[in-house]
C-alpha cells in the first residue's frame, strides 16, 4: 500500500493565480472528482485538497494514474485543450515522496506564507470529505492522524505558528485588538483585499461590508464568504457606519482624505488600515479628532518579525516531520506482514481448539478454565518471537522472504482455504 500512494499538485510554486482560480474546487466539486476517480479507476485512499493556493489529489493505486487524473480534473473543470496546463502540475509517483509532500503541505512548509495557520483545518476538511464518501482506508486514516499529531507538536514545540506572517493576516490580527465586535468596511478587492476578507471570514460573527469598483467581483466574494455588499456610490454612508476601514485601493493618489472626513461630520471614533501602495488614505486624516491611521509599513514590520521567527523554526519543524514520517513508514511496512500474522494466529488457534476438544471432555468447568488459560498463554508466547521477527524483517526490507518461510512451515495458504 505504501508504495502505491501517489499524488498530483497544482500550486503557487508553478501556477499563477489565474490558473489556480480555474482549477479550484469547492466541497461539492471535490467530492464529485473523487466519485469520478472511484468510478473510472481502481483507486483507494482518495484525498482532494483545494485552497486558494493549491489543488491536489492523493490516491493509492498499483498503476501510475497521474496523467489520467490531471486530464480528468481539467475536463471536469470544462477545459478541453489540456496540453497547455500539464506543465503547471507537479507529480509524485513514489509513495515515499507523496507521503513526504503531504506532510510538508499540511504543516505549512509549502504555503505561500510559511507556517500558514489555516492549512491544518483545510486538510481536516478534505479528510472529512473523503470520510463522507467512504474513500479512506486504514492507510489514509493512519497517515492523516499521524500528520495531525505532528502538527500538534509543531504548534506546541516551535514558534512556527506564532504571529501573523502575511500582511493581510497581520492586518486582521491588528484590527482584532482595536475594539470588540467592530463594524468593518473593506474597500478594494485586489489580491490583498480579498485575502483580508478570507481571513476575516475565519472570525465568528464578523460584521463585514465590502465595496469594490467592479461590483460583480464584490458580489461573488460576498456570496462565498457571507458578507454584506455595498455600492461604491454609497461610500460616504458606509464610512460613517463603519468602525474600521481597511483600504487596498489601487490608485496613484489618496482616496480617503482629510476633506472627506471633514465632510462626514459627526462621525464616531474610526480606525483606518491602509494596505495600498501608493497610499490610498492621506496621512492628514489623523488631524481629525477620533481618527487613527495604520499604514502598510507598520503592519509589514509586524508580519516580517513573525515571518523571521517562523523561518528560524523551520529546522525544528523538519525534525518533527522526519520523526513522524519514520514512524509512519515503520507502520506502513508492518501492514505488509499483518495478514500473515493473522493467518498464523488463526492456524495455531485452530490447532489449540481442536486439541482441547479431543482431551477435555471429562474435565470440570474449573479445570477447563485453567487449561484454557494455560494453553492461551502458551500460544501467545509461541507467537511472540515470529511476530517480532516479522516486524524486524519489515525494517530490513526482508519481510517477503520470512512470509514465504512461515507460509511453508505452517501451510498457511491451505489453512486459509480450510477456514
């Protein structure tokens, strides 16, 4: 099973945003792809991971189906000319590399913002989709729970999850501390504005309104995240309503000015967070009583400090991953001998029961109980050494030889047929 695990990956490392957007999967489409794979191919342990930065499919099969699965994904997304897209994908055809890749993705080592705190939850959602469709076998269950435990160690033992290492997340972390339950207005939905909105969506009960020059873009994002939308012509009323205004407008001169704030007399206390370059909020707005401004430089310095702490923790994170992968590899190899161990136990238990039936007919209940206990204990001790030797042979890569010897010695294949 271990050597049968494979994956395909489309991520920010090779594919631009325009390509990633075309191939992103929501829960419904991810489940649809997995059901298609089950119908078309002989696969097990299917996992589909889709975030704003990556779309990946993991599966177990004796065949290398990576090319076919990429083409199926593209066709499912309505792309008939698949050739131009193939080079954007990374393919993992060896079990060891696919497992290592999933560990590194799930811990945030491959995230656009290293140590991304959302990725563990996104992997858990993907796992739930697989479980809903009964596509996870013992291999995938064990793999993901090993990953979750490794992630817990990363959070507890390193600084890899500390602070906000992206400007958009640092902005959300900042506004979290400004006031309780604020009304938030996000103006401008470029890449950073959209990221801010997605980070805000993780906050329970956030009161967020979004405005964008192109209304259709605002409508689409609001439908995805459950936010309120306002038209750009209503900007004055929305600024008056909001407690915090996050601006990421692309323009060459400030949009929010001192004159605008003066015009909106009677405002309550307000915070501006300016994420635009050049600035979209004029510095002199702070001359208005009750208005405070945070610029992208102050927010970026917070993000850079957190990012440096995370980067310093990377070697420790890799040590944790290496230990977890080694543990999982040992377990995976032992899976190879598990059927033989069960057959050996079954064969010896059958002999024990047959002999007890022959020789215990005249025993009392208490005597029979003692004999049962003694023979069961003997069986366990007889089995202990072969089981230990099988597990040791797995680590040496010699399991198949010992399996053949045990099959011959105890005629296990015949025993299985007789059962």
